[in-house]
C-alpha cells in the first residue's frame, strides 16, 4: 500500500511539473520542441511494443496495445508538425 501511495504521489507531482514546464514555453519554441520530442516518443513506442509482446496477463497485453496506439499517434503527429514547420521555411 505504501508503494502505491508513493507511486501515485510521484505521478501527480510529475503532472504538475510537466504542466508548469509546458505552459512556460513560448509559442515560437513550441513547434521545434515538438519535433525534438519525436525521439522520446520513438523510445516510448519501442517500450510499448516490448510491453505488449510479453503477454504476462491480459491486462498487460491490453495496456501494451493501447500504449502502442497512443505512442504511434504521438510520433506521427510530431512528424506532421515538423513537416509543416519545415514547409514554412521553403522558398516558393
């Protein structure tokens, strides 16, 4: 029970810190930071695939598949944003 409380406390603190960090980023830097986070999302995708493939229980399999779906959406969205950002700097 103590482990669960400690884990939830860390999770909630991470949410607050993440929110504060993201809201302090100016809009001009948001797109380059989004494209830079694709590497992190790629690592998350690899971890999600490994988690989905272990098949310890049905719950881990379902959560792993959900993690793969969400990480894939994040990676694809990041690349689309990067493509759009780079298109703004091309000569017409």
